[in-house]
C-alpha cells in the first residue's frame, strides 16, 4: 500500500492515558483574533494540523506577526490588515476560509481566497451573502473568491442553518462596522467566537433565545489563550475504547462546551460507560477528563436539534451505531452533504462495504447495528476526508476482519498524531 493508505485491524484491548491535540475551532479563532488585536497574543496548545497552519500563514499574509515558539506554543502580534501580496490559500479548511473572509471584509483591502480541490467545491455564498449586505464587494460563490472590504455597516441576520462559521464571519466583520450587529439563530451554534471575543475585550451579548449582539466595545486587546483538547478528536479514541472488548482509556483535558458535547450525550444514551471528572475552566471554556470503558451499545434515535452540537461527529457515531444492538436513526444531517466530502454518502458506502445495512431517508441516516463486531473486510474510500478516514480505521479495530482506508494522508488536517496516539493505546492501525 502507499503511505496514503492505512488499515485498521482487530486486536487486543486499548489501554492508556492520553491527551488529544488542541481544539481546531479554537485554534483558528485564536490566530485570527490575535491577528486583529492590539498587542501580543501568546497561544498554548495550538493544533498544528494542516488546516490551522494554513490559517496561521493567512493571518501573516494580512500583515500580522505570527511566530512559532515551540510545539503548540505560538505568539501573534496584531496589525491593521492590508491587501496580501498573493492569493490567500486556505488549504482544506472551511472554517479558516469563512472566518478569514469575515475578518478581512472589515478592512479597506482586496484579497482573493483559494483552497484545495475539496474546499473549492464547498459553498461560500452562505458567508458572502451577509458580508455583501454589510457593504463588502465579493466575486465568486465558490473558491476562488475575491473580497473588497471596508466601510461596512450593521446587519440583523437570521442564521437559518445555525452555522457557527456564518455567525463568526459576521461578528468578525462587525468588529470594524458601523451600526448594530445582530445574529438570530433557530438553534444555538458553537459559541467559541463569542467566548473568545469577550476574552479579547469585545462586548458580546447572548439573549435567552440565542440571539447574539455585538456591543459598542469592539476593539480587541491581545491576551493569553490556552487551547483545550478537541472533543471532535477525542471522539475517535473514545469510540474505539467503547467498541474493543476489555478496553479502558482516559482522555485528559477535553473541552466540554455544552454546544460541542452532543456525541458524548448520545453515547451515554446508547449505554456507554463514560465518566467525566476533574471539570474546570480554562480560557473561558469548560474542560474535563473522560474515562471510557468498553460497553455494549444499543441503537438510539438522535433528534435534528442535536446536530449543531455534534455535526462533525456523525461519522464516528455511525461507527458506534454499526456495532450496537438495534437500529439507530440520526436526523437533520443535510449539512453533512457539503463538508469535506458528501459525508452522508461516504458513511453509507463505507458501512455497506463492511457488511452493515445503512441508508438515508431525506436528511436522516439509518444504521442497522450488528449487535457486536461487524464483518469488516471492506476497502473504504474516504474521499480525502479526514473524519471519514479516522472513523473507518476505528471500525476496523472492532470488526471481525481488517478495514482498509484510502487517502488517509488527509488525517493531518485535524489530527496529525492520530496514528501514533492510537498505536500507543494498542490499536492495530498501520
């Protein structure tokens, strides 16, 4: 096999104590807000995956100083953003691209954003529309996109898709806009931008109905940022430990923001032996340690209202459902069709290749669990999607026969240490 291919194979129990890389959402925001702020922003625990490194290069291209001091240790010194000398390459990162567009739109500059083939097929109009309403000029609906910013005015926007990326882009653009900035949401989306904006000194109000309002104080001041472990990355060793008999794994320092823990709640409903301890506040976010032991899982129905709190975790949840007893139904998954791949289609095709019945009905995913180890033995196309690749490598650990995954090199976008970390627990991934 080429180095881009990996196989997950059944073996003995997984055991150990680990820490997963820093949260990707917070890492992007720490770099961008640091680049907008007055003064220095020291960052610890930054995720050094490909997606975040692309954002670091982009912030530097706009004129901020971005320095790596050591593993996970960075320092950003903010500046007035100016037109970059070249196109801004966002790699594979939808979060990086959309948030950078919002931040850049507030300045009187011109910037063209590009990305890889996967990102170039993802929709950008959801961000560009509100930025135009605020006064920015845009060209293109998918990458490459050109933005001419500056002179922005207020907006009252209904964030119908409950997208944290859209909300964040509006708030970032609003930092340099005149007038009210209000975002209404039908369901709460991730609130990392609101939390971090407050840490940098901006006024952000969140009403009881979830409406977000940017206050009059919008100037940012550099501040220390400690990035906790990414719950989306923790999901992979967590589910692996649930599915491989005899396993016991402790995952330390994981973010427990309630708008990010939908997967944990769902797994507990399925019968997971999952204990949270040592809860504490780190940088305005709730953090704790997870102890997980192998468990017999049962099928569950996941409401659409939970999707915003676990949208990136459905591939690994589908793997857990494949090993559970009974049928699992997951609703409200339209957003999965416009991720790094059509994740809904990729999940179904991968499960079917491994002997699991799965299909979609509208925006719902139905998985018929094997009630134990599934057949496995399939070769799964990950479509250059890191979360699909990691999910099916985990399924290979719990199946009766190994599961191969192509395009596994993309795992580095979010979890560059995934393979050695899993191998350190005893996983047969190679």
